[in-house]
C-alpha cells in the first residue's frame, strides 16, 4: 500500500481502507512489510549508480497502538519487538525501520569503498585492542 492507497494522501482514509480490506483476515495472515529503495546517483559517473534496499517485516493489527510515527505505523506490529512502529521511540524506529535498514546498507557500501562515492579514502584502522582511554586525533587543531 502506498501513501495514496485511498486516493489523495490521507492517513486516516488509507488506514480505514486497509482495515476494511483486511476484515475477517486472521492475524496470522495479516503479514506485511515496509520497503525502501535508495539510489545514489553521481552525475559524473552515470554508469555507476548504487541501489540499496531496506525492509522490515510485520503484521497489521486490528486496532491502532502508539502515538509516534505516521501513516500505517500505528497498525504495523513487529512481533520481535512486541510493539507497533508507532509505539517505538524514534531511536528504536530508526533501528528497525525499512529506511534505517536501507541507510545502513548504503553506509556500509560507502565505508567499504569511499572513493566510489567521492569521499576521501579512510585511514587504515589500527589492529590493536581498543583502550578505555579516549583517543586523541593529532591531526585536529585545538580551538
């Protein structure tokens, strides 16, 4: 379903139509997922676009729960978390959402090959065990 499922973008109308279409469908069969596709386009490299996807699986509830989020969030229940997207804090939602998953996938590709994305090559990470002391970057100027 999209933001225009019931016509013009209207969350209440979309949710009402969704619930009407799912009337009588058992909970076990009310599966759903949110999906996002992100595309990185560099005009200087038209043949090297990068596409990543992010998804989150869940179920559609009968009753809304939670005040955070928008759209289908109050009805989108994630069983592993025991709550709807609208019941999650912003930090939790970012951790589990389709958008967060897509952004993490893109960030991983950027970390693996920063030059491809026009970013400076990252310095080699030290192989020693981390310490509990804060590390000082000698390249940074003091203010």
